[in-house]
C-alpha cells in the first residue's frame, strides 16, 4: 500500500473522502453526552426551533468528516497530528438520514524551517448534502516527509 507523505499533498489537490449517512441513534447519543441542547435531543422542541426538526450537533457533524478523513487519508499517511485551525462553520443543518459527501482540498503546503522532516499542510474540510454545504473548516495538518 502506498503511503501518502508531505510531498503528495500539493496545493490544489482535492481528495474525495466518500459518503456517510447520518444515524439518528448516534446523533442523539452524541448530543446527549456532549451537546444536550433541546433541538438536538427532543423532537417536539426541535419542531419549534429554527431547524424545524431534530438537528445534529455541529461537533457531531465535524466528527463525521473526521472519520472519513481518517479512513481515507490519515490511516495511509505520514500524519503527525494537527496544531489546530482558523475557522469552522456549519452553514446548514444536518438531519438524521442525510447522506453527506466529504472532501478535503490542499490549500497550502510548506516544510517546517525548524523541523526539516515535517511538512505543514493547510487543508479545507467540507461536507455536502447534495449541493448544500453543511460543514467546512480550515486547519493545518502535520505530515512527515519522505526524506525524514
């Protein structure tokens, strides 16, 4: 199996990470534990909310993207973690049963000046339901170089 390294992560490259279907039980269990707002937990409360139906926590949605990223890229890469990012957005709600498509785009890549075997890659994460963007984030991934 070919391992992805820093050198493979060139600006402009887009990775299709696959799709996932939002499972209601997982969505509610996550909300119950980590984001127990009524519109994430209670159908009646959600109906009268801005969303009009039970909506997934944005953090759960981010986790769905992360799972696809790990399965498609990180498990086969020289990943060394992430120091963080600069934005995260949930421009549209996510509901149980939604099929979401994940992508990752490489925005920038540079070698670390202080650690020559380390590359810093700026990534854009996105999830879409059809043509509607439901999640996006820009963050830095750290990857080992082939000559490390």
